[in-house]
C-alpha cells in the first residue's frame, strides 16, 4: 500500500473510485488493434446505461450509467509485486468456492500474481486478536474446491475495528482486498476503502455480491440464487407430493428471505404447484374472512389439498420478541421469529377447532439450500464475476462492487450499492405473476 492521490477522490456518484493513473502494461496480451469492432480491452469511458427502456423521442440519461467492467490495456498494479487477498463473510451461499477458485486461477495464470492470501473466517481474520493466520493460495490449493459447497476460507458475522483491520492488511503487504459478501460485508468493504483513503494508503477494495436472498440493488442477480431456487423447488415438490397423498393434505415450506422474498417468489413460479406464497414485502393476515386460514379452509374443501410457501422474513408479523445475530440481523430461526413453526401451529389449531380432517407436513430446507455446490448456471456466473473482480482490482478500482446489469458486467460504486435495497414490488410483474400462478387473494 502506497501514499494516496486526492485527484481521483471523491468521484461522481455513478463513477467508481480509482487509486490513480494506470501506467503498467497489461500482461493479458489481448488484441488492441485499431478498428476492431469489439475491442478486447475495455476503455474506462465505456458505460452501461442504468435505464435501458425509454419513450420514443426521449433521451437516455448518460449520467446515470455504470462503468463497464473488464480487462484494461494498462493497469495500476505491477502483478509481480502485487499481493491480493480474498475473504468471505456473512452466511453461506452456493458458489462461494467457485468464486474463490476463479479469483485465484485468473490472478495467477492470466496476470502472473504470485502472492495470494485467503483471509480466514471473514473480517475476523483481519483481527490479530483472533489468531487466524491467512492461507497461502495457489492453483493447487483451490484445485477441487468448486465441487463442494460452503467456503474453504470459512466465514463469520459481526463488525471489527476498521483501523485494526487496515493495520493488519498493511502488515501483510496486501495491495488489493476482494470481499465476497452481502450488504453487511459491502458496508465493511466501503468502510475499509474510506479509511484507507483517509490514512493515505492505496488499497484497492473490490466486492463480489453474495446474498442468497438476491436483495442487493443495482445488479441483475447475485450468485447462488439460481441454485437456491432450484433446491427450493425440490422441497416444494416434496410438499406437494405429501399434500396430494393425504386427506386434507397441507404442505408447508419455509424458505430463506430475511427482508426480500425473491427465493419464495421464483420457486413458486418454477414449481407451479404452490397455492399460497407469503413474502415479507406483502402484508397478510391470518384471521378473518379475508385471512390465510379462511382461504386454506376453502382450498381444502374445494380441492382437497394445499401447498403454502413462506419466506422467513414474514416472521416479523407474528413475533412477540426479537433477537439479533452478531451482524445485527434478526434471528428468524429463533422460536419467537420462526414463521414456519408458528404457521404450522396456527393452521393445525384452526382445523382441529373446525373438526376438519387434515394432514400437515412442514419442510424447512434452509440450511440444505445454503450448503450445496453451485449448479451449472451459477458456476458460470461465479467465474464471470470473479474475473471481473480481478480485472477491477488490478486496474486500481476501489470502493466498488462488480455486478451484471442488462447482460453487461459493471463496476458499481459501493456508496451507490449501500444507498438502496432490492425488494419485491407488489405492483410489478414478478408479484403479479406469483399471484396469478397461485390464485391467492390479497389476505388484507
């Protein structure tokens, strides 16, 4: 890490920060011949519009556009003298190991970086008090990790002192830190980038969006989401089988989704056998003629079975008290917040009081979904994100997250990422498709 250059700080909101001029020729040896229809290198001036739809005659807003990700013809860091570090933080998600492996292979084979460090157990590994030494990474160390779920580096939650972590990165000689994580992890990455600038060091901090809930804004999707939806569908299919094989059969499936119900919504659309889908963004009631229980009563009398899918974040509706994890997130698995168990109890009590025969089977595949390896499409996406992250780091981009927007890979400034959250809009296409598929009423 070297002294800062204030001429590049701060940039406009949609422009990523950089550490300074890029003067090192890229070792990638891509074509840069003039006149190429599609140049192999990406120019820093290339942009991807945020709004790609507009009325005829209107003018798109070029100021609201992402910098395009990809390899630069000149880079900031000299690969032979560069140390890259990577950490994974937050909850598990399919594809973490795929990203780590591709980061290492691309930095090693394409850029010639020979010092790569794996920070163990998230930001905890940057606190000397934990005694967690980094792992030396090379192609052999990551040879088989993509075939299994979880994180070979380990992960953790909770804040750490920013100055302590920055001192540790300096002691390790780290030039670029690649952070694989969700919104909390990106907040930590942003804080590190800010403090590095304040203290006059050149540290590239690049994020790779990891959240199984798919709730990070300004990106098409996050890795692991497609795998999660596919696994969720397996659980829903099992619930449907149980429900249709019993008199008054009810299949109840609780899926992940703290603040956003994207897994529940997409799995519902993939299954086509769900009769009720509940997500945190859409309020619902249990009791009364327009409530969930009355609808299930009608459903069993009309069709003889029902399948209900609920996102864990709906637990806030019925919680008597709440608790939080080390990162400040609500603990939806705690008894007071577990919407799956609470619905199981309320639905069972309702039909017992009515004297109506029923058979309720409850399925919670949450940790099975988190821990599986990435499927084929997610594996490809992980590799694309990882290569974009290495390109960004070597070009001296910082306080930035790589993502994909309308099919193009982009650099999204972390302050922009943290300014908004992605949620299901009850009035837009996704939720309308869900309600058309399930035929459920509004429950209000």
